[in-house]
């Protein structure tokens, strides 16, 4: 009686029975065999075939290696980490596929009892969308068995095998893109439907669709005549997906400018609409009139509007083609009417470009401080009145101010004293004393002062001007412009002082007031220095001639300082005694032979003191009375 092996019978019993069968007669196989093999293993039935699967004894050790020796496709799947068997590596084969259960015994037990109930995700490919509704054998058929495992299948009926399929789309489906987009179909397509390609995002390509392009059908670009270079077997054009020319608009669109403008169309136009020209991208420099400065910010319609502006192609040779003359014809150069560009730039009308070099060609070249003076300081803007606008234009700028004399622009701190019509001895204008480099300091010097009522000589030439002209000590005006004149000082320079005593203190008190010149300083002193008194000659100007040792005697030995009643010190010059004994002690005749002999001392002149030389009366002899 043959025993049928049920699922779950220990393999050790199966092996034991097989070993016992080998000890008996062949006809006793039915008595010891656990049961016939399943139909796929029928060729291995029989006592002599046991060791094809069983290595020997009752152990299952080594059976997996013998299984994989026959089922090489399973070993390939495990090594490639593919399919269900790769996830079950390490489990014995017989734990899922027991045998000896009879010819009809199923070696594969399906979840739920049918292949359709199998969780396909365990095989490494989850069924979703349209794939989930397909019958198993719609895919598991010999013509789709293309993996490395399929080549290792030994069974004759390959349709019965569930192995050998690949998981990539192109192994089952034809590639309508013909390899242009690679093999990763799932990046764009899902399993529900081929169209639309829900996963495709054109923004992730090298050319993002924006504006009007986002509304264009794919075929408009990818089946366009200029790109459809191949045809299918039916003679229909094949879409060109990649690469597709897109470097510039002319790859798809006709050049409306016929090549007149170089560069990419996108610099001027955008995908929103052809007629919507991009101000930021349009390069007006490619035209015959580049837009620069303030022109770059002007709206296109302000120049090109046919009704409100100057038309599609406005004139641009002269500024006056678009702009009115803001100066009403008063802007001239060398007597000729000047175009705006002679003085202004496109950066702004209020910022003239008339340079110092250009001014040099006018009747008033700018030199010195004038070269750094703001234009508005001389070219004033007048009040906005109808008369001013009629005379000077809407700019109201005086372009030709008077310039023959300084005073039309600058205030005169001298109140006209030195103008040609004034009391100026030199007869010139401001430039006689000042330069265009600066009003201060003046170049008025001693040489020019010689023409005044008080010529500067001697030490007076080194005296600072403000020592005599006190007005120079007051704060000066910030500038010589009329607006600042009220904050300045008047510089009339009309000092009436002429005599020494007008400026200098008399150090002699009234000692020389009785002289004929009433003690005038210049009688003894010159203007080079007060001391020594270069004009005083003791022999000529006094009654006491200096002879002998007196010629070398210091003045201070005879003329000593005293204090007046107010306590001020002065040197006594008169009256001075002339008798020898008034100055010399007796007993020794001095080298001059004058005076009595006296004991020899280190000096013939005794020490001076107020007690030794009392204040002399006017009755005493005066040797300073000849003048």
C-alpha cells in the first residue's frame, strides 16, 4: 500500500523510509516509499533516484544545494536579489515546496489558493492601475521571459513558469520615444494610463514652458516639420522628443526682423505675446539710436505712439526733433545757435555738460576759482513770470550774463573807492589787487602802496596790513557773492593817520616839545628802526660836542631813565649838565684832560643813582637846546 505524503510530514521520515527501501527488493518500494513525487518531479521517482535530491541518511542537509543545481533560475534570482526567492534566502526549499504527495500534489502553494491572490509586491513589482486588472498569464508568458533567469529554465513548458520577467517597462512595452528619453518610463508615466504623462514636468527639462508656450500642444513642437526627421513603418513622422533645438526662438519661429537684429529674440520678446516687448530685455543699442541716460526710462509709447508721439520711426538727428527749445533761442555758441547736446547730456537737462574746456572757447574763459564755480552761481534762474519765459525760455536761465567787470557778479567791500571811477590812483579794476584764484589774500604790496598818500618804507613794509587797517580784523564774508555781502566787512581803507604820533607812543614825554619841529619823531629817527636814532648827530644837533672818550661813552651813562608823575618811565635827554664835575669825581684828570686829578679808579664815571644825579632844574646848562 502506498502512503501519500501530506504537507507537513517531517522530511526525516521521508528520508528514513527511502533508506529502508534500498535494503529490500525493488518490488517492496510501495511498502516503504512515503509516496510518489509530484508531476514535475515524476522523472525522479524510483528507489534508485532518491539520492538525486537526498544526500543520504535522514538529514535534510545539502538538499538546498541539490535543488538549486536543478533550479538554477532560482539561484540566479537570489544572487541578483530579485523576486520572492531573494527575500527568502536562508530558508530551506522544502519548507515551502515539500514533495512525495502524489502526482497531483502542488509544489507551489498560493496565498488564498490561487495565483491571482498572490501579493505581487513580494516579487519586487507591485501591481497598480491597469496592471492590477490584468490576468497573470497576460504577462507571464514565454515571449516576455527576458531576464537572466529565463535562460536558465530547464522545463520544457516555459509557459508554466512564473519566472523570467523583468520589471522595466520597455521589456514588455514598445518605447514610443525610441530611446530618446531613456528607459525610466515611470518618471513621467504611471500604471493607470499611458496618457497623460502625469509625472512629466516640462519645468524640469532644459526648456521651461511659460506664457503662450504652456498652452501649445506637444505635437506643435515635437512633430513640427522642421524637427520631424524620421518616420515609422507606416510612413508617419516620428515625434522628436530629445534633443529638440531651443537655443533661440528662430528654432521654431520665423524671424520677423529678417536678421536685422542680432542676438536672442528673448532679449526683446517674451512668451506672453509677440507684441509685448520686454523693456528690460530689449536692447535699443542695436538700433541707430541707443537709449542712454534718462531716455532709457522713457516709455516706448512716448516716442513711438503714432497718434500721440512721433510714429514708428521718429526722427532723432537733433534734440529739437523731439524736445522744444527751453532757452527760446538764447543758447548760442560763438554767435551760432547751439543744439541741446552742446551743453546737456541725456542724463538730465538740469545737469549741463558744458565743460570748462568748452567755456574756454567763449568770450569769458573760466580760470582760477571760476573753473570750480557752480554754473548756477553765474547763470541764475529767474522768476517764473511771462516776461521772463518770453525772454529766456521755460528754463529761465540767464545764459549770457555781463562779465566785463567783476562787480556785476561780486559785491564790492570797498564801496567803489578803487573802481576806475573812484579815488584809485592805479586806475584799474578788482584785478589790480586780486586774482581769480581767490579774493584773499590780496596781491596789494608795498610797491603798490607807494602810490598812496602814505607810502610804505623801512620797517613799515613788514608791518601786517591789519596792524593799521583795523577793519581786516573783523570776520570776512563767506564769499564775495552779493548774497553773502551783508555778512561781511567793509574794507574802505581810508585811515586818516599820517604822523608817527598817530600810531606810535612818544617815549620822550614832552622833553622836545619846545623844539622848532615840536619834537617830531622824524627829526631824530627814520622809518627803518626807532633805535638807534639814525638822524640824530650829537655834535650837530646839541650844544655839547662829544670829544675824546665821550665819543665811546654809552648814551645811557649820561641819559638815565626816570619816571614821570604818572609812573611812566622815560629817558632824560634834557636838561643834561655839561660841567665835568657833575659827572666825574675829582682828583684824577681823565684822558680828555678835563677835570681835577683824583685817585685812579677802574672807571672815571661814578656809579649812577637817583641820589647822585638829582633832577636838574631848568637853570642848569642844556646841551640839547640847539634845535
